[in-house]
C-alpha cells in the first residue's frame, strides 16, 4: 500500500498533541482500500499497548446506523413495519398520551421531540440485572417530549432505545441475536457485534482499545461498553454497545453501498430501502439527517468542507466516525480511543474536519 507522508504527519502530530492515544484510519475509493493504517497506542494505562489495524474498538453511537437502523430496515422490507407508522398505530406498549403522532421516520431522523440523553443508569444500577432493561424502557416511555414531533431535529439516544424495543417485539428476537443471524453472520463479520456483560473477565482484552478510566465504574474499560445506560442494562442497547475493527466496518458499509448501487438486485439488504434511508429528511433547508445516519451540516461539519451533500456518516462518543461520499464512492473511517483515559479530552472536535479535508485534498482534488 503506498505511503502518504502528509497524512502520516497529521496523524502523528495528533498523537503528539494528545488528540487521542491511538487511531486507525481507513480510506477507500469503491472496493479499493487506499489507506488502512494504525497509529499510537490501544492503551496508555496501566501500561502502554500498541494499536494495530485489527484492534477492536467500542464503536459507541455507530451502533445506531450499523445495527439498530439495519434491523428496522429489515422489518420494513418484510412488511412488518412502515416508516410513517405512528405510536398510535403501533398501540401498546408504545402508546403514551402526548406521543401518539411520533413516527418511526421521526425516531430514525431524530425529529421525534425526545430529549437527547438522560442519566437513567443512576436509577437503574440498584435493580437486579433482569429488571433493568424493562425499567429503562418504561422511563423512556414516560419521558416528556421537548417539542412537537417533526418540528425540529434533536439528536436523541432515547429514540433508539425505543427502536431496539420495537425490533424485539416485531422481530421476535433481541437486537444482538438479530445482528448475528441476519446481518453480521451472513456477511462473515467475526468481530463486529455486541459484547454482553457476563460478569466474567473479558476474553482476549489485548485485542481491544481501552476507553475511559471511569470514575463511576472505578476501572479502565477494555472490551466493556463505555455508554453508562447500555452498560447498566448488560451491554446491548439500541443506541450503543457495538464493537468492531475498521476492516469489518468497511465491509458492512461496502455491502450497503453495493445494495444502494444495485437496488433491484436481491441481496442481504433491500437496495431501494437503503436509497430511502440515505436521503436527507429535511427540517430546514439544507439541514436534517438521513434515516439512522447523519449527513454533513452546511457549516462546521466533522466531515470538513469538501464532502458532497450526498454523504452519509455518523460519529461515536468514544472517538469513532465514518463519512461516505456516495457521489464519489469515497469512504473515510476513523476509529480512535480519544476518551482514554478521560472523556474530558475533546480535541477531536477540531481534528476531525482537518483530517477529512486533508484526505479529500490528497485523493480527490
């Protein structure tokens, strides 16, 4: 694979400036991987451990597009659900006064009116594990809306807790089992998946990038989900919990893009639905998200200045991201452990647009 010294210098400078302890960068045009390179360390404490291209990362909110959204897409393809179905039409247990008009489309596009996040884990931790997910779902169910459904966009973890619940009820299996049997397994993806918390030590912890030295859990998290609400309910949820390598994230996104490019060809994903899900759901001119996926905002996007408006992607709190320019069939995946050892490190905010601009300048301009 050719060297790209300017990109290497930028990534190395980020390590020196403390943007993250380590990162894996993958750049691809179509099926061709142009860069797949690891930088820095998978862990700094209790001792330094080098990162490799096969290091497994806590993907955080990449769970939303790469697991929960795909399960919802499958339910729609099977005729069990429709995008504009409302809570009123779904009935119990989703029907709550004031939320009757919330639709599946609005949950996916973050326009439901639900709040962004709540610290439910503080109330759940004292319950037996078997009671925590039902209690979490009831808390989300009773959560008041911040604005009328469809009136604005507010990124919300809570909407994806609802969607996981919906997958379980209509699909007849939990989200982890669905991903294994219906998605990641058929694609031959061995590392991409959830890591349920069993109470036993993590198997092969050396394969994982460390995340936070967590003051609440009083340990460095390695191979255990960082998101507190997901952690408290056992490691599997609709908004977080997915782990994987950069190579397997690439393979999943390629499978989706192939379906997008050949919408009438039968396959694992319904190409026409992929095209629908990858369209902007406009709230204001030029703003709004796709369904389950993000799209670049007009100003200040983490994708930088040069990605086409026909781009889908997502960010994860742990320092993960992907941006996929559909027009140019050009993909950048950046997986980092920027919250190791502390989430207070937010230098990645200014770094993401910088590296994306540079990659575009090297390969496409």
